[in-house]
C-alpha cells in the first residue's frame, strides 16, 4: 500500500502477523510524509520492520528512526537498508547509476529471508555515518532549496528513464515522448 494513499484514509489501523514500512532515506533523513504516516498509523503486529532504501550512504538513518519510534512507544524488530540507484539528480548521473551493479536483488532476497525468519536486528551506525548525516543536515539547513524541490528542473539532459515517476511519493512527474514532464508548473515541498 502506498503511504500517500494510506494517508488519505480515515482508518490507519493495520493488523497482521508481520507489518513493514519501506521508504527511501534522503541524506540520512526519513521523509516527512513517512514520519507523518508513522505518527498517525497504528500497527497491531508481533513483528514490525522497516526497509530503508538509499543511493549513497544510509548514514545513521536506521539508528535514528528506531530511536524516534521507541521514544513514541513503538518497538521495531528489524531494520535493513538496501543500497539502490542514487536518484538525487543534482549530484548523480542517472545513466552512470543504472550501469552500476549494486546487487539490489540479492539485498532484497536477504531482507525477505530475514523477515521470513523474524530476525531481530537494528544496525548500529558507525561514527563516519553519523558525521556524514550531521554534515548534510547542516548543509541542507543552510540551503533548503537543495531538498525542498526548488532545484528540480527539467532540462534537455533528461534521458526519459522514468525513475522520477517511480520515486516521487506525490506522483508529480510523468514521462511523455521519452521526456520528463511535471504535473504542476512549479514544485514546492514543505
């Protein structure tokens, strides 16, 4: 179920043997829309897990979200981070990223096996990850346009890969005639 679709519902109570939330990490941060969902939803389960996806470094994101949820009285049994194609367009070349072998399928299979076996694990961050997260947080605090959508522009360099259509949680993009188009003229993310 899409988090965006779930947030449109009145009943955000979920019950199952295992419940998981899968979301991307942005510069070590959990996206605001995911935090909103985790705040509003209730999960009735014996096994609650999170799968975080990232493109460069998951920093201390697993540790941070586990701590945040524990502070709110929510226990997380398992967290795994999966290295994927980095889609932060101002910094990475999508053509280059797509050619890299990041063993995505093997990472997903390992996570699925761990969940099937109800593995209990929350990774501990290394100091370098904590430092990287802290430095990016500082950069983005000084330059919010780097993460609030203002830097997203369509240029003639768009290769029409469509990754943006898959990763945008608000469904603001579509590919038409092999080129990216916005649903809205300007984007402002809060």
